[in-house]
């Protein structure tokens, strides 16, 4: 039998809006693949990702924008070139990499 304190703790843990958003974002095949690619190759440009996925650069840019808005990616400018990488301080991103992607 659970105590009221345990029940309250469980209820609070179910309110993980950020986790739900991450999984909604990664439900798209191309965004999930981008996530996998950036796990293996930490810094890539839009054109490289587009070539790997065989999709257009504008479509790739839209997917990257959604991942960035979901606080999963960060971009780094080096001169005129922009590189994307997984967000280093996002614990959900690290948990997905550790528990889901690493299983493959």
C-alpha cells in the first residue's frame, strides 16, 4: 500500500511535460535520425545532415529548428559555417542516448 506522500511524489513525476515534448519531437523519423547522427558525429552542418538523410536542405533546417526549440540541440557558429550538436546540459537528451540509442 502506498502512502499519501508516495502517491503525491508519483503524481508529480507524471507531470513531465518536457519529457512528453521530447518524445513528440522524436516521433518524426527524420528528427530521430538526426538525433542519432548527431550522437555519433557531434558536429555537423545542415548540408551534411541533408546528404546523409537524402532530404532537402530546407526540410533539414526545419527539423533542426524543431529540435533546437525543443532544447535538444545547440548551434555553434565557426566563421560563416554553423554546426549543430546535441545539447550538452539536457539530462533528457543524455538519458535517451544512454538508455535507448545505446541499445541498438
